[in-house]
């Protein structure tokens, strides 16, 4: 793995850059990077949920029955984002909370799998998000 790839998969950098988000990070046994976080976001507020320095930042805007999802690419990568079909309307599924899954491929050099669970707290007019990203070099 080259120096630039090693920097993008550096858990210390991911934890430090995402500290304001309550983000934690570690190296996976296969050399990938795991980033996790948990945040409470008020309805109507746009908030960063996950930050992978040099690759992406994931912002979410919860409403009562909808969710705005904004993956912001960092570093000028060409990214192909895909959502699991179950995620397309899962936020409003009356059967209970279902994960939102996104898959991203960055210039054919890195992959990111993002998994977000959300729980609406109507009394607080907010949504609690628990999120993780698994990133690998290809």
C-alpha cells in the first residue's frame, strides 16, 4: 500500500478529524478502516455524521417522516455511490427501524460501505443516528 493510501486508512487521523462528531476509528484485521459514531440530530438540522478524511463526509437532515442524505466527496475523487434497494424508502417503513446502506467506489482505488441506523425521538424532536463506515483499498 502506498503512503497516500495508508494515510487515508489511518485510524488515528480519522478519530482526530472526527472527534467533534464523537467518532472512533480502528484498523481492521484485513487492513481496512472502521469508523463509528453516534449522534442526536434535531429535526430540520443538517449535521455531519461520518467523516473519512480525504474521502467523504456524510451529512444527514432528519424530518419527521423523511431524511435528507448528503454524501460529500472530499479530495476530488470520482465516486460511484449506490444505495441498497431496501434503503430507498426504509426511513418511513412502519415495521420499525431499518438500516440505510450506501456503497461507494472512489476512482476504483477505495471502497466504502456505510451503514446507518436511525431512531426517531419525537419528544426531543430529533433523530438518533448510529453509523459505521468500512473502507478498504482495492
